[in-house]
């Protein structure tokens, strides 16, 4: 009971938050009492507090294992702004700085030490740890132990030895991975057999999902940015480095502040771009998936995909970087069958063993299926990760504007029998030429104008036939062959449809959602409100520059919005605003109250 009160006090006085979110309180309580925990919580769910608060309650130092210097530095900076004694040890520091920190550690001067796994597991470091009082081990981004993930870090595997060496120090592993297989892997590999699992809902209610067919992808993207997210931070993912460079350049020419990021750029350039993205609130980063784990910017207002990700797991992880601060954000994507073909070829050329390839191919088809679904996106996404959700969400493109469908039974049968007649050897372009009865060179050379399916599809247009084939792939009636250039093969599932024993409804293609605007919660301010908003942001920027930290570390957008809503005029009132703790009040309170005072309240 006493502990709980203590946690509550720290939450309010240090972090400035009135209440715990989700399972934070149970997790903290469990750790404070010495238990191990595996915490599965979506991005933006508030994982950090789960070990930061225990680190302030338990005596000794909490060791936080983190995979990237950028992540450690961000967290340490944010904690320093709250007057918490946190420090990071990494190769970016001078020898003297490292020595100073180490002697500080021996004297017990820090509540939290952030460190990479490889450094932690050196003899030197373990020796140092032997002489310290240890409060807790926190293993952040724990999915890095998974060999199958994109973020695999071999050093994470060694972390299980911590338990053998320090059996009495509680451990907490945290991740935002929604993938069941990876979760089990984490528990096994980190030897967290006795840990209690804390699994939160993986829903990200503030993210609006919006997926459409590719037509003129760049133009579609530009329309989207200008209409819905002008002047805001966002990430645009592309499959190739070349595409990243070209698109960033093209966006700049069209008035969007955009920077490229991929593994082919010089490290300094990459670093500079990341820095610029992190420290501003209106930059678009065009990137390959190399831009990932280190991104913990809370005010990313959209994540756009110019190419389909390779799985729903990857899609969820990448889109999860939007809206960490809980304010409305959009996950936008354009896709086409070509994406499936290219990704399939990349798979075929990879060194993966056949069984893995097969699995990955299934994931790819599931992703296309997700793009092509009707119903509710959020429901489908959560169900995919094993979370049942009965109601529609009302906050995805398909809920806002249900997609039109048509009876495609006849068309699908023609399309499938055409695949069969042509010998299951051709891609969509040729198949559609045959259906439309186009006697071009290829068709003539192959003698395909003799086939019974030649010209039977004249009643429908080329885009519709392409759409039919794409949806047949998405629903598993045909698959794309991996070895050849996108040729289609019939699957077992196609038989009843071919025999006329099954009906099929398909979606009508659409390239934009029209009723969208009305559904997006208001994000912009007008008139005097806008002036105050800009003044608050400007002050935040000045303070951030002086302290050389990103603006959101001074106060988050959510905190500024609460100030707009409650208009505090005294320090006591300001302290009531979520995100304003004791130390920040002392540091910035006066300046913010002054800005608030000069803007007269707009009458309601
Ligand atoms: P995660 O690591 O799970 O992605 P963070 O720990 O970075 O999430 O938290 C996301 C945001 O939510 C941060 O801005 C954090 O300060 C805020 N937050 C965390 N817990 C609470 C809470 N109980 N009340 C209000 N805001 C919170
Ligand atoms: Zn929905």
C-alpha cells in the first residue's frame, strides 16, 4: 500500500501525470516487490515509466539495456529535464567522461544507467556491477533477441547470463512487438520463464488507417500530405534507396520539407538528417526501413508507405511510429500487385531456407489481403494478432466510407480459366491482353488468339481485370510464382469457384476516400487560438534550443494542448496540467504563464 502511494506520488511530482495508464501501476508494483516481468505494450503505451518509477523507489541503480545510442541519449536527456539522476555509457563519450560516470556509479550517484548489451557484458563492466547495489535490470526493445526480426542483435542473446550472475535482481523485458512467435522467443531466450506477462491491447486508437491502390503514387502522396498534414512531421517509407533519394527531391520541389534517409548515405549525412527530423516539428523523412528503431519522436503525424511492407507485422511496427503522443495520426499506404511481385522476387533471391520462405510468402499474401479487405481495418489488424474485437472502430477508411463491392463470380471464373488455358506461365499484363482479345505480338507469337478465353473479357476494362487478378491473389485463389516474373498459378482454393460452386464478391477499386475530412478530429486552431498555439510552440522551441534538446522534451504537444484548454494563470493551476511536474514547473513555469497571460481567453 505504501509502495503504491509512493509510485503515485512520483508519477505526479516528477512526471506531472495525474494517473497511471493501462497496466503501468500493476507492473510497477510487481517489480518493486521483486518480481520479473515481460511487458508487451504498443508503441506510445508508456513503457518507460514501468521501470523508471521502480528505479526511483527501489534502492540502488537500475540498469537499462538499450540497443542504440540515440535511444539512450534521448531517454537520458528527457530524464535530466525532470531532474532524475540518469546517465548513459557508450562509445560516443570521451575516456574522461566514461571514467567520471564509472566513479559516480560506484558511489551510487545514479538511479538509472543506460547501456548497450555488448558494453554491459564486458568483464570490466560486470566487475563494476559486482560492486554496486542493483535495483533492477530493464531490457528495452527486447524483440532484438529474435533472430527472425529485422532488428536482431546477437548480443541480446547473452543477456540471459545476467540472471545467473545476479539472481536476486528483478528483470523487466519490454517490447512493442505484436507478433506471438517473437513474444515466446523473448521469454525463452532471456530465460524469463518465471516472469509475469503483462500484455496490453495492441490497439492504437489514435491512428487512422487508410490504404488505397497505387495510381500515380507521388501525386497521391503529395495530395495526402498537403490536404491532411501540411507543415507536420511524417515518415514516408520506400522499398529502394534510389526511390528514397528521388522522392525526397521531388517532394522538396513541390514545397514539402523532406529529407532522405537510407543505409547508403554517409553516416554523417544520416546523422544530420535524423537530428533535423528529431528537433523540428515540420519535417518529412523519406526513408527505407533502415530508419526505424531509433525513431522515438512522439509527434510524427503520419507514416506513409509508397510500397507494400513485407508482412502485417512489419506494417504494424512501421505505422506504429506515428502518433506516439496519443494525438490523431494517419497510417497511409498505396499498393499494387507489382509490390507483391517484387517482394516475392526479393524473397526468392534471399538466402532463407525454403520453409522460412514459404512462411514469409504467406505473410506477404496476408498483407495484400489486408490491403484488399472490406470491413474494419482495426478489427482485422487486432484479430490478426490474436485480439478479438467485435465492434467496428469508426476510425479507419473502410469504417468511414465502406467500399463498394460487385458480384464478380463470372469475371473471376473467366480470369481463372484464362490462367489455366495459358498454362499457368504468364503474368497479369499478358493474361489481361488475352481476355481483352488484343492480338499483339506476344499473343500472336504464342498462338493465344486460338484459346477459348481470347476476347471473352471485352465487357470489362483493363483496370478492372487487373483489379480482379490482384484480388484473386489477395484471397488466395491464385499465387504469384516466385521463380518467374510474376506468373500466376492456380491454387486448390480456385477449384470450387471454377466449377461454379462458389460466389465471389470483389471490391471496386478506389483511389481516395472522400468523406474523410469530416471524420478527422480537429487538429488546427483558428484566429486568436492559433496565435496562442504558435506562441506556445515558439517559446518551447526557444527553451529547447537553449538546452539543446528536442522541443517535445520540454513539453509534449499534448501538454501544450492541455494548456490551451485549461488556460492556467497561476503556478498551482499550471501544475494541474498533465505533463507538468515539479521540476519543469520551476524551470519553465514562469515563461509559459507569461505567454498565457498575454493571450486573453476567447469567450465560449
Ligand atoms: P513507449 O516506450 O511505450 O513507446 P513512452 O514510454 O515513450 O512509450 O511513452 C509515450 C508517451 O506517453 C510519453 O510522452 C510519456 O511521457 C507519456 N506517458 C506515459 N505514461 C503516461 C501517463 N500515465 N499519463 C500520461 N502520459 C503518459
Ligand atoms: Zn474501422
